C-alpha cells in the first residue's frame, strides 16, 4: 500500500479494475482471513475475463497462495518498488486498517517484500515502466546477451537478420539464443527486405512448427518484414523483434504493425501481429553510424512533439525508454489504429509519398519523416525550428507528380483525398482534410 498502484493504473487509460474497491474495508471487522478469502475470489473473477485488463491489486493480495498461483499462470505482474518510509508517508493518517502503526507497517513491509519479489515479472519505478511491461517491451542495456531467457516460450527459434547486422551482432545473438536456435535466415538490406520476392524466399526457407518463434534482429525494415512473415507463416507464429537501430527501438518494432511495400506505396500489405516480447538493448546503438542515428531521431522528435516533451534532449537509455513507452501506451489503447494511434502518423503522409516517389531508393525513411514533419508543422501553423535544428532535413530529389499520386493512394486517404495528422492547441488532430492546393504546395516545398 502507498506504492502508487492506483495512481499509475488510472494514468494508463486502459480498462482497469481496483480490487480494493471491490473488497470492502469493513470486511476486516470479521478478521483478515475473511477479507483475504473475499479478495482471492475477486482476483480469480477478474483474471477469468476474456478481455485484457489492468488489475490494481491490494498490497496484501499476494499473501494468499491461490492468488500467487493465479498471477503466475494468467498475468504479467509489475512490482512498484518503493521504500518503506515513502509508502508510510503516503498512507499514514488514512483509515486503512493496516496503516495505523508505523512499527506494524514496517513489519508488514518486510514480511511481504519477498512475496513481491517472488511473483513479479518485472519491477517498475514509474508509469513508463508499467506501460512497457504491459506492452511486452523489455528495455535493458545488455539485453542481447540474455535472449535465450527473454524470448518467450520453449520452442525452436529462427533468427532473421540482414547481412550487415548479422556481421555485427549476429554471432552474439546466436550464442545468446543457445540451444533454442534452430535456423538462421538473411533478408536483403533496407526496403528491399519489404518486397514480395524477399518475403517469399523467407517463407520457403522457414522450417519452424507452430511452437516456434521468429527472432527479428535488425532495423525497421527487418522487423517489418520478419514480423509479417511471422503473422502469415503457418497462419501465424510468435515473434520477437530485437531492434538494432534507433528508429526500430523507438518506433518500428513497437506496437505490432508489420508490413511490406508495393510499387504503388509503402506498407500497403501487412498485418497487426503483436510480438510475444520486444527486446530493446540501447547498447546496440553504440555501433550505429551518425547518419543512421539521425534517421531514428526523426521518430524521437515526432514522439516528443506529440507528447509535448523534449525526448530528443535525453541521454540514449532514457531517450529510448521514454520514446518507446510513449508509443507503446498509444498502441495498447488503440492496437488496430481505429482512433488515437493514427496520431503516430504525424508527418508520415508526406514521408511515405516521398519514399514511394523515390522508388524506395536514395531517400531514407528517417529523412523522409523529417521532411514530413516540416510539412505537418507548417500546415499546423507551428514553429519548425526543432526539426530544422535537430534533424537538419535535406530536400528530396523526386518527381512531384509521382509523389502526389502516391500521397492520394496513402492508406489514410479517403476517396483519393489525402488526410493528415496536424498539431492543434490541445494535441494532435486526426484525419484532417486540407485543401488540395495547400497540400500540394507543402509537398512541393519538400522537393528539390
């Protein structure tokens, strides 16, 4: 009690049950044993639900063996670990029956702490940590070396990478996967990985059964393509992205979107297929060339603009944690992009049009997003200095008409009319129709 469970659970914006609300404190009048019996029944009923829910447990729930067994079997358990004096300051003077005496409170804290350690799948210090746990995103420096432990399940693993990443991190990943590694595969580098021929070859080479897991080691193109292969092979098997680029760690590998490209547009064929776990190791960014780091910073700036916080000013580990948690929270609330998740397309309608016009050659995704953010901010009447100073975008050398036709085919367009995400005074505005002359003017300003 006093750890902040209710405050954080409510802040997530997800379906939420407070077991303390369903177990009247007055039941303590009949003794703690009766209270705990009722609490176990409430937990059992909540965990029987078919729809995922955030369960805010009372501090003593885990003292019940049945509850501990249920949590191990059916839940991801997040432990908000606070020191005893902080917890006491938050609850003293309240009507909680077990928070009336400091010495007794401290005794309970010491008694329960080993039980929290026993049931916890992860330990959290704030809302971002809880979001990442709920989304199955594990952010840890050195996590690559723990892949055998971190990849869920006990079936065989197929490691999918591209030649460059395989040459840098492939052996470390293979050693870390240990005896679970059954096969390795390579996709072409860059957007070529997201083509039907590349995907067809991967499908034909895979030998996993339905208990197997694809581990996608690489940047956003690798995770997009390998994730789509996982979504479709044997009608869907588990997958775990291990993103090695900044753009993949903060964006592409988070949230379960998988896709390949068509000549007519980017990501036009794909599936929502949430990873069994996403393993993010910020240490992998240390081998990232500066131009590729700048690619990822476009997504960091986008997230910061949407969140209203300068994520781009943070050191790497925190930059990755905060940016990925921001995206994960939105994706948890809107996993299939029926509403709020569309905000993550800020700048991307322009970006995808430019990429398609370039034939996915010579114009990188990060550079295209940086340009798209410029256009979106201009249409929003917002200052563009952050994009210009942090991302330093260069104009694209593409055909204007081809870019416009690609924009009209964008998956967010309606009846051939592009729709945009813009920034308003109270946050992002979704599905905004812009006069054609304004949209074309801003698109043309991005082209050399």
